[in-house]
């Protein structure tokens, strides 16, 4: 059983919006920091955001800052990534991952994370 399951991806026009969800099946996400990564065609996996465990502080890579928002709903055991003003360059397979904690210095390091989902595809057409 996959520990994390992402959903909410799809095909959207440039300038559109999507909200991705990340749900844990075997543990409580409130006990973890949760990050979002993406891997576009021919590109390496890129860490784009994280919400910390202790304070729910949020961190973003420059490419998505101001357009994407990460949040958590503890009652639903879900972490969301709201994506606005989408661009064709945002086209990628998006993954969520869980870690003990994250910070502005390390949230993009995939080795920080212990559990991963299988990803949800986001395609932005021009």
C-alpha cells in the first residue's frame, strides 16, 4: 500500500488553476512535514514547497512563489497545493512526500523525506 496518495492533477490552460491533494493512508500527516516535488519532461525532480511539522511554516522555491500555496487540513489528514496562474513550464508529475521536519534550507532535498506518493500529472497547455 502506497503511504501517500496524490490527486487533483489534470489538463488546464495557461493561466488556470488546480488544487492538488495529498492523503496519508497509514499515519497522521500532522506528525510530519509535507513537501511537494515535481518532475517535468527531461528534467530532474525539483522540490517546490514544504509545510513544516512544528509550526506549519511554509516554504517555496522561487519558481512558484506567489502562485502556489501549500496548506494542511488536520481533520482530513490532507495537505493541499493550490496552484494559480499556471504556465506551460509547470507541466510535470507532482509528488508529495513526508519528512520529520523541513526548513527553508533543506525542503528541496529529496533525501530528507521518508515517504512518497506515486504522483499526479499536471499538464498546462499554452
